[in-house]
C-alpha cells in the first residue's frame, strides 16, 4: 500500500478549499436584481430588472465589467471581493467630483456596453430594459 505524503494531503485540501469558496460565492449571486429609482430627482422610465445569469452565462461578461473599486484610476475589484451597494459611492441625485450620480453611472455603463456589443443589445429603446 502506498503512503500518502503530506504534500498530497495539502494539495487535496487546497483544491477542496477553492472548490468550496467557488460554490459559496456562486450561491451568493442572485439570478436577477431590480435596479430601482430610489432617490433619483427624475425617473421617467421605471426600474430595470437585471439578469446576472444572462449577462454572465449567456453573454460571457465578467463581473469586473460592472463591479468596480477604483484606485489610482484603475479598477482593482476582483472576483471574490465584496460587492458594495452602488449608492455607497454614487449619490442618487448629484455627481461628486469624478464620481457620476447613480442614474448617470448606470446609463453610462449599461448603454455603452450595449452599444459596443451591438446585435440585439438595446441601448436606444428605453422600454426594452425599463419596465
């Protein structure tokens, strides 16, 4: 019978650890999120139901394409980092310095991405995203 070395045990433990973290992280991500209008000065279109699943699995987007934490002008957020509420940095009704107000930040990120990918991704027809 072969003797199991400490290195093999350690390797198996590390592999199981990363597998467990991946499963737990994936379990924390909701399938859909409602981006609502709380605090906006004006909201003519209503909330947006955003599908994490469609954007990540169907469209192949990385989480970092929406989630961010900027340090020195670079997005240093990485998968596994905490996901803060957008309004923690983006004020609902006013821009502060280089940080856009919340509604502008959503529009800039979503519309520019939809425009860049082309195809069926709506960026001019408001009611295709807004309920």
